[in-house]
C-alpha cells in the first residue's frame, strides 16, 4: 500500500516557499498547504500560529515527515523581493514588481481590484522580521537536522535552486511508492 509523502519547506519571509510549493505540486501531482496563509488567518483571528520547536515537536508526534527543505537566501535578496511584493488580498495572489509585475500597475490581473503591500513587507519592518525568523527557526532546523531529514538549498534565484530540489524529490519519490493524489507538502 502506498503511503503519503509529507514534507515541509522552511525559509525566511520572501525565500520562495510558495513558488517552490507550487512547482512541487505541479511537477509531482501533490497538494500543499501554505503555513503563511494559515498564519495570516490566525493572526487576524487573534489565535496566533508560531513556527517554533514546540510546534515542530507536536507535528512529529502526529506525523513522520519524509523530508524538510530549508531555503537559505541572502538578506539583500530577501529585502529586494519583499519590498517589491504586492498581494491581492481576496485571493492571496502575489506579484513582484521586479520579476512578476501585474499587467496594470497596482491592480490584480484577474479581478482588477487594488493590490496591497503587507506592513511587514516594508523595508522598515523587514530586519526585525528576519531576525525573529532566524531566532525561532534555528532550533527547528537543528531538530530536523538531527533526524537526518533536513536538506538545505542556498542561492539568490528560485529558478536556480529548483532543479536541485526537483532532483532530490524525484529520487525520494521513486525510492518508495507514494500516493501522489493525497499527499501533502505543508
């Protein structure tokens, strides 16, 4: 019987987790859950969603992850990506004025509604956000490293990192029979 393939993608804000998740879903026929989406919903509902060691340990008690991908992107690249990132609030569609701009500046391509920029994507909030990520993520990364399931990828361009992730996943997916139609990559 095939088992579910469970993976997590970690990285600071703007590291390309969403882009990589979409490519994994397309290439391997998997479904994914965006923790960023759930985080924003939790914050607006005042419930919070910390990405902490306690959360990782709780996840481990429920499910065994097959692998964890860690994206290591230089600060300057993150700063550029986030300061150019605009979002359509209704759908969550993300635009980047540098490499994925909307057809009409400031408007969503599909609905024509205005785009917004999260306050925490603005340059003045970015440094604190990245520092917080580093402090919270380090013990989680160490946990997954100790379990032998952490795979780190570094670079400045998602298109250059993707082939290595694709190769790793192709190897992992073919090593065991997984049920791709019900799998999750949170």
